[in-house]
C-alpha cells in the first residue's frame, strides 16, 4: 500500500555530505537571503519534503545567479548533478527516450541546491509506476486582482464537489497566487483516464458557475474568474511539491494547510523560508494530521 507510510512522530534531522559553495551569495535580493540560507532550509525540511519528493520524476527551477535572473526549468538530466541525483528513462510522445530526474535523499536535494536549484516540481506519479498517477492536483489560478477570499472559497467548493464524488482532498498554498487542491490516489488508473476525469470535473464546475470559474487555459476566459487548471494532471506535467521554496519575492513556501486553517490564512505566500521551524513542527501537528494521505480511486463520472 502506498499510503499511510508517513511518519507521525517528528522525523529525525538528516545530514548531507554534499558541499555547498558560495554560501554567502545572495539569491533572494530584497530579502537578503543567501544560497546558504536556502541550503540550510532544504536540509532542515528534508525529512518532511522527501515523503513527497522521493521516487518521483522532478523538474527543477534553477536560478544559478539568483531569483529573477536567468532562471530556467530543467526537466532532463544533463549528467551534471553528480552521483546523488538519479534519472529514469521515460518514453516521450514522439517515441524518443528522455532521462528524467529524480531525487531520493537529502544528498540529492543538496546536490540540486548546489547547482542553483530553488524549486522542485514533481510528476503526479512515481518512477516505480510511472503510468499510474498517485496524486491529482487542481491548480486554482485566479485572474489578476481577484480577492484571496474568492480563491479560498473556490478551494473549499472544490473540496465539497470532490467529496460528493467520494474523493478526499487537501489544500496547499502555492506560495504564488493560488491554492492547489491535492487528491491522493492509489495508483490504479492510468494517465488518460485521470486526465479525462479532471477535465470533466473542471468543465462541470465552470459550466455550473461560469461567473466564478473557467476551465479554459486562455487568458481571455479568465476575466474576474479562477482558472481550474486541470492540465497538471496529464502524463509529464508537474506541480510544485510541498515545502518547496518559490523563486519569488519573499521566498514563499508551497505549504500544506488544513481545510479549517485555510479559512483564516491571509494569503498564498503565508509561509516563507524563514518559517522553517514552524513548518517542521506543523508537519507532524494536528492541523495536518493525515494531510495528503488517502487510499482512494477515481470515481465513475
Ligand atoms: P501560482 O499560484 O502563482 O499559480 P503555481 O505553482 O500554481 O503558482 P502555475 O503557473 O499555475 O504556478 O503552474 C502550475 C504548475 O505548472 C507549476 O507548479 C509547475 O510545476 C508547472 N509549470 C509552470 N510553469 C512551467 C514551465 N514553464 N514549464 C513546465 N512546467 C511549468
Ligand atoms: Mn497555479
Ligand atoms: Mn496553472
């Protein structure tokens, strides 16, 4: 069984043999945060990040010169990360085979940080069972200027609609502008079925409440609405993983929260790199008990 393997007691701190160079280099200008601060954050949260990161193909947002300067999204292993970062060969649509990255331990995380990584984004499936998603993400993308309260309400409404279909879900602050509604799955159905379910679910919401929601990626459809980005749920797509620092002003963190907490949280960037002690404590606390864990499968709709 894939679920219920998460520690309930506070996990032990981890160590890493990977050396971090240029620890004093400021990579969050304006926040005064350095590469050393980022490395210290990631090593400290490794025990609560790894349950979400390990064994999963990942893409990296690398900013070797710091946030906002020449960042790039890296999907494939160019062979430059050393022994602690692994790859898995994945067949692409065109039939070619590409090496996707995966990171399974603290050394792997630190090797990525050493190479200028700020963000870790994961596939919704595991290397061991790559065609079968173990997690869906409904990424709520509000139009510019929409109130945070509207986003919170939208997330809660998605939770209700999902519950009507027998699916338990949890919210995660993206650290950017929105919320991700995360639905864990036992890896039974394959990607096309999962995508189809997510697309039909998002379209049904948009049709029921066209003033609030759109399921259309095009920005013209977003005016004053929230785009329910169901497209995270297709083979090869990624979503930012829990406890990842965003390469944005203030170094916000993608943070799991409880549904009742969400009602009082002031914004999607509520937690930042500086809150690592609180994030670690929360991870094993009451508000997040069972977060992201459920043994459930796609309903028939
Ligand atoms: P926000 O709340 O600001 O929308 P977000 O992480 O949800 O933050 P999105 O732009 O909605 O950002 O993207 C959702 C996910 O899609 C990201 O977390 C990322 O994994 C993936 N993604 C975004 N941009 C790219 C890109 N250029 N290339 C590949 N994947 C991307
Ligand atoms: Mn988003
Ligand atoms: Mn999106």
